C-alpha cells in the first residue's frame, strides 16, 4: 500500500482530485453567495417600494428559494410590480 501511495501516478491523481474538489467547492460557495445577495436585494426592494417589514411572511418564502434563476426573476418582479399583491402573484406562480 505504501508503494502505491508513493507512486507519481497516485500522487498526481490525488492532487487532481483535491484540486477538482476545491474548485467545485469554490463554485458552490460563489453560487450560494450570489443566492444570498439576490435574496437580500429582493427583500430590500420590497422594503423600500412597499414598506414590507423583514418579518413579513413573504421574507421566509423568498429566503427558502434555492433556484438562483428564479430569484433573479423575482428580483425583476419586485422592481416592476405595481404593488405587493402583484409581486405575491408572481411568487405564487
């Protein structure tokens, strides 16, 4: 087993696996950061435009959304909706 661990091929594959894992973790971290930022942006728009408090039930629903593209669509809807009810209809769709 020690001979296998000392082989250059094994070491190369181990290093490659670690690098891939780091890169994958970094990408996931970036996406999660973007998700959190988008959620914060949505809630800020709703607070500014419609005086929606952070404790409003919609806040928890928005925070539970994992799909970044859906969150981006909701951000646009928050900016464009004429009122909170119209935004909620988009959220419910």
